[in-house]
């Protein structure tokens, strides 16, 4: 099979001849060939997006909203097919892609589709005059995606962009080329003008072409901090608008009065969903010394029950890491943790069989790992691992844990578990993170803004906050009297 581009309403082959093989992470069997878009393809995508933008911007919000809502229905009606594509591409359990990935993409289309008719400016009464503002679209926006939540990332960017009247060119990660094409198809079938949502394929070079293109007005990236810095630097030469959703090394703080069962559930969610390949994961788990031993015992027990194996099996709870190279990187962190003196309490090895006894040695599987006896300066506690590895850190006081939690250049997320309502808010208000949870973790409803502080990004996705990142504000002054002039 060939993963194509989607330009001007149709699946198209790249005009170049560079391509690579996309592998299934669960067995490393080729899924198909992906063609790398070249400059000519980008030019065609930009021409087509520009044409679509001029049609789309004249539609009313209600008209645009209808297309988004219909696209959401189409995604939901193809839930099983798209979920399976995502599972084959990413290696995540089918139970997750059925419950979260496609649903979250559809939620975004519904939220912004429903809101499109309500995007408006403001009116200002002035002396012998009045003023008003208009929220106008930016033009062609480029979305550049990561590989852990391919269709969700695409929809989180496309939905607000299109609702605001922009068009979008989307480049999925080179490791997950499949489901952006499904989203493109859904928009077309829902009545979008050809070119409103184009998909180009390729690695960072294609991303860079989009960033550098003078007719592209805005870039929205979900990816790593180093890529975010490169994009911001390149975009600066044209003062292009940029939204960045980057990585993290987030703290999850468990106080002694927390509901321990819920805290353990959240710690598992915060670290092992999608094999731990989640940017907002709470990988530094700070546990109060009074409950340290009992928390750890329960966490270990439940971690060891996680059903790891064939991602297409509905009973599987943890699948395969995205690539062999990424798995090796995660294993290097396991080695680094051990050699720096931390204790590997459980997991962190490559299993031969899955929970049903099937041989899984051809896939990129690693058992969920817990490190104890950690300190804040170890690499495993400072760097984003992006795999199923958590570090437990003991603390004594509230003041101490806040300082240690904030001692990082990242600032994507943070969580606090406590039954003391005052302490919950007091602590969260002092944590330097853009997306926080009290008594839960990794819940990202479309209604709430999502994004990072410090080096975890800039701008926000989801919620009303996304609207300001996909529009520009025009102020209009209207004179009702005479022009008063000193000349
Ligand atoms: O990211 P990259 P990867 C982070 C996380 C993880 C790392 C690895 O830190 O360890 O990313 O993922 C494109 N100009 N997150 O390797 O390399 C690239 O082709 C323009 C966090 O995929 O940053 C891909 O489409 N584009 C995250 C995208 O950028 C460029 C979720 C991301 O690639 C480019 C997933 C360039 N110079 C990973 N270079 C989250 N926040 O959710 C690369 N790209």
C-alpha cells in the first residue's frame, strides 16, 4: 500500500521519488510505503489551500460549523476502521484508540463546529463615533504533528483553524502517515471546498518547507522541545505566528491524606497510557514519606497486572513503542537509571511473550517500569523519556515538594492528590505548569485550554483560548460627526 498526500480534494502521489517504509510497531512488518512531498508538492498544496481559503472565508460561521459537525459524524461512523488504522500505525491498544483517539478528534470538530457561528468581535460606543472589532482568519495555517496521537493532533489543530475561516496544510509525523488522510476525506465528504485541509507527507525537511513558505501565515506544532526551538527561530525571520505544544517532565504530587486507590489509578494513567508516550505524563511521582511504602506496594502490584501485548487484542492494556530506535532510547534510560543508583522496582525489560503467551519478540515491547531510590538530579528524573518509565521521589513538606516540582525547564502539566481542598488549590497555584489536575491526571476535555509554561510551549489548544491563536483582531473606527483637524 502507498500512503499518499491529499491535495485539492484528492489522494495524490508525490511528484518526487523519495519514499520510505512505514512499519507496524507491534511486529515490525511493513504497513506500506510513504512518499516524501517535495517543493513542487508543497507549492501545489499552497496554491490549492489559498484557493480554498478565498472560498471558505466568505462563508458564514454557521455554514463553516455545519461542515465541521458533519465531518465529526463521519469520523464517529468510521470509528472502528480509523481506530484500527491508528493502532496499526502507533502500536497503541485498540481499546485506547476506540475510546479516546477518534472520539477526541470528533469532540474537537463538534466543539469548534458548534462555536463557529458565535465567533464575533465587539462593539464600542465612542464620542460621536463607534468602534467595533472583527475576528478575521489568518489565511493558510500549517499543522505539524507528532506520532503519539496522530488523528487527535490533526483535529485539535484543524478544528479551530477551519472554524475561524482559515485553511490548513497538515503534515503528520513521518512515523504515522495514515489517519490524517481519513480526516481529509471526512472534510471533503462533509462539503469542504477542495484544498481546505491538505495533507503532505514527510520528515522534518517537509515541516521546514512549510515553516519557511511565505504564503503560510501560521505554524502549529506538536512535537519535541528542540523542534519547537528550530521552528520558532525559522518563523521569526517572517514574524510568523507560532503555537507550540512540546514535551514535559511533569510532577504528580501525592499527599499523605490522598485517597490512595485513586492516587495509584492516576499514577498508572499518568505514566502508562499509550505506552507512556504522552507529553503531559506525570513521570516524577512525589510521594509523601508517611504513605510511601503502602503507596509503592499497591502501585507495583497493579503495574505488574498491566496486560501488555498484541495491540489489536481488545483485552490488551499496553502496546508497542513507536519504533525500534525509540525503544532502544527508552532502554538506555533504564540503564542510565540503574547506573546512577536508582532501584528498578519492576519492569523495564523486553518481554518474550505477551499476557496471553504469544511471542512478541518481533515488536517494540517493553514492560512498564518503576524506579525508586531516585533523586532529582538523575537523568531519569530530569529528561523526558517518552516511554513507560516512572520515577518515585519521596518528600516531607509541602514547601519542599513545590520547590522540587518546579525545578525543571519544562512546564506542561502537574497533578496534586489530596483530600484537603485548600491544600489542593494552594499547591496547584504555585506549580509552574499550564495544564493541571487535582485528584486526577491526564484528562483533557475539549472545553479546557491545553498547553505549556516555560519550555513546554506557547499558545493554547482547545477551548475558547484557541480562537485567538487562529484569528487576528481588526479594529474599525466609524465617525458619525465631522473630522476635527488642526489643518
Ligand atoms: O518529535 P519531533 P518526534 C516529543 C517528545 C518526544 C519527541 C519525539 O519530547 O520524545 O517529541 O517525537 C516535524 N521543522 N513529543 O521525534 O522530532 C517532524 O517531522 C519543521 C511531544 O516525532 O519534534 C514531526 O512531524 N518540522 C508531543 C514533528 O515535527 C519539523 C507528542 C515532531 O517531530 C522539523 C509527541 C523542523 N526542523 C512527541 N523537525 C506532545 N507535546 O504531545 C521535525 N519536524
